[in-house]
C-alpha cells in the first residue's frame, strides 16, 4: 500500500507508529495526493504486549546467558528507554513523557495521528473467539476468481513435478467453496481446461484429478500463456452473471523462459495487454519462479525480470519459490486475496 497507493489497497489494520513513519518517510502527498490516517475505534483497541522470559531452569542455559538476559531486561525496561520510544511513534505504557494536545513530535496531525488520543484498551480475545472470527471471515470474504497457469514443459520433470502437484493441491485446499478457479496448462501449446474449471464447490475434485494427471514435456510458450490468461479473466469479468464484489487474480507458475518457437508472441506483446491498475478491483498477477537455480545466469535474469515486472505492474507479487517450500508460497498467495 505504501508503494502502490490507494489503488492497491484502501485500508489495512496496522500500528499507529507505522502510520507516523509512513507519512514522515514517504512523500505520499506528492505520490498519491493523499496521506495515511490512523483510525481510532471509539470502543477501544488492542495494545501490543511483548513478554520476555529467561529460561534459567533449562539445562542448556549457562550462567553467563542468564546474566546477559537480565542485563538486557534492565536496559529495555529502564525509564529512559520507555521515554525514547516516543521518538519512534510508540506510546510506552510506563513513559514519563507527556504528549501535548497540540502535538509532540512525531505525534502530530500532519503525521496522520491524534496527538493526545487515549483509546480504551480491549482485552485480548480467547482462542475460540479468534478461531470463530477467522472462520467467519473465510466464509464471507470477497470471493476470488483465479486463473491458475501451470508450466508443464519438459524442464518441469523429476522432483519438480511432484512438488508442483503437491503445492497446487494445497492451494486448492486453501480456496473457499464460493471461489472460482480456471486452470490453464502450457508447454508448446496453451490449453484451457474448461470442463474442469469453475466454482470450487462444484469443481474441486475435478481440478484435483486433473492436477494429478498432468503430463510433462515439450517447449515453453510462456508469453502466449500469460496473454491467454489475461484474455480469459477479462472475459470472465466482462460476462459476470452476478453482482458480488470479487477479487480477480492470475497465478502464474513457471521454471523457465519462453522458448521463442514459431507462433510465440513477445514479452512486449504481453506488457501491452497487462491489466490497468487505476482501480483497486483490477486484475492482479501473482508469479512464482519455480527453482530457477538450474538456469544459466542470463536465463535466470530474464525469467526473474519478466515475472517480477508483470507482477509489480499489476499490483500483484513475485515469489521466488527457491527460498522455501512451494506449498508455503501458494499459501501466501491465497492469503493475498
């Protein structure tokens, strides 16, 4: 939101100190003709608590480590430290410094906060309440319409195939019944699996079966696949049959670069048809560079540049799956909706 402005996200739950620092350190007025503003709930909010416990009874804790921890606690809880937190936009509960109603830097109206605002502190909810809130949110959140684009070219052989299938199964498992998923696979050609696609409630098993049966081989029509995914999701948006507000997303996974066979379009052709990002409900593209380590440096740079650019220009996100399990990457993508 800081980088892409209100067209990317309208609001977010965050810390008062972050709002202060965003307004201080980013020229949001010039970039977006707007400032970040912190909203104080009238009935209260939660205050962060960071408990610290010395494990002095553990067999692997030395006397020196316990002494060091005690020194750190003494330093961190010293009144000078608490007073100094105000300089970073943090209201320490035991600070002796006062913030005047007119403002004491950095608690100023120009930084998007009410200087002397006292908001009631709410007790933290129980685990059962938190679980109920999360379950209710999942059931009622904005439905997602996802075009999932899978690279099944020859370079995806071996362990990559099993890892990709496991990751996609996890991704499908994270989606809700009211979400929609449209599956495209590509190698030398681009194939939209229309019969297996649609509302997750109706198509989840068909999609899982299709993923299990994916065959790997041939060259890579990456740019054509990207263009066809954009065309498909635009068609779905233009022919929507209900009035629900939806999230429109493309998830593209590949481990290579376009093989530039006859009939392949160029990446510039893709850039020319990328979704317009004037609205917060525009199409977002999330890209996954799957195990690019086996490429030469030039190929790796080309692949990363393309995947990163189409994600950033559509307010999506690029994931380098080599930094962790691909299933975890797909979980992160599902949380972006």
